C-alpha cells in the first residue's frame, strides 16, 4: 500500500495515517486478518516518529478497525468494526460538525450531495476529487 503523509498539512500526521490505512482497507489493499507493518518499520519507511505510528495504530484499535495481539496489528472483521458503539458516536460527532459547517457556509443540499458522490467515487477508485483521495 502506498501511504502518503503531508508533513506541512494542518491535519496531524497520526490522523493522516489513520485515514490512509482506512482507505487501504476500503480499497481492499488489506483484508480481514491481514497484518500491518510493524510500528518501527512503517515509521522508518514514512520517515516519521514511531510514537506517531503507534498512536495511529492504537486509535484504530480503539475504533475497532484493528486488533492487536502479540504478533502485531491486524485488520478487524467488518462486523466488529460496524458494531463498535464508540465508533458510531465518534462518526455522529463528525457528521454533526460537517452539517454545522454546511449550514454556516450555506452549502445547498444539491452541492452537498454532489460532493458526497465525488468522494464516494474517489474512494471506490472511479474518479478523483480535488482533495486527491
């Protein structure tokens, strides 16, 4: 999997890494049970601090996206991910923030739906957005 970290971004590196891993899972670059690179090797490969990788992995574990055992971090079953109540609450909080911005910046429902469709297509590999998902 190709992981791109933008060090000058306003988004923290651990958050970028979390979303890059989630995108890899969505695109089936990793499947249930697949192991992720070790914290040390991924940090070295990306040129970032291993504590940053560890933080991203642990947060993904808290969300239920990854599981950890003595051998490392592995992709969770989708059923385990979907049933995580903490993840559901966190997603609802993110959606609330987005809907607040939608109203504050007076984005129409039509434009909002177009953006959603563009992003979904990009995540499925059917196109690109300006954000280059």
